[in-house]
């Protein structure tokens, strides 16, 4: 396998992650993440070396897709936080430590 092939696998996996995040497919997200990690491990095994324009373009695309995944995850986490705050009546948004009260 070449670096190009491994980068294409990373990109395909990131597309699958984004799709799984959009439809809340936990099993699909898990599969896509494992595929991505395997492709990244393959890239690591292939080592570094001079990168042509095609490799740089693929790496840039992978970075853009990874950033998109990060944004989706952060939005989902913010939504969960907001819902939990609404359920508990804590709408201040601040995190408070409960550890101090545990030993009182």
C-alpha cells in the first residue's frame, strides 16, 4: 500500500464518520473510526518522505474532513450539555465541582 492509498482510506473513513454523525449511527461511527485509525497506523508504518502535490492535497482534504468531524462532535456535546442543564434546572451553564460537598 502506498501513502496515497492510505490517505484515500483515511478520507473515505472520515466521510463515513461524518455520515454516521449526521444520522446518529453509533455502530457506523465506531466502524469508520476504527477504519480511520487503521489507515493512520498504515501511514505511520510507511514513514515520511518527500510529498508531491497529490499527497499534500490528500492530506489537506483529510485535515478539512477531520475538522468537520470535530465541529460535529463539539456541536453534539454542546447540545447534550444544554439538555442536561435543562433537565437539572441548571441553566447558568457553569460547571460546578461537587467534590467539595462530598466531604462536608
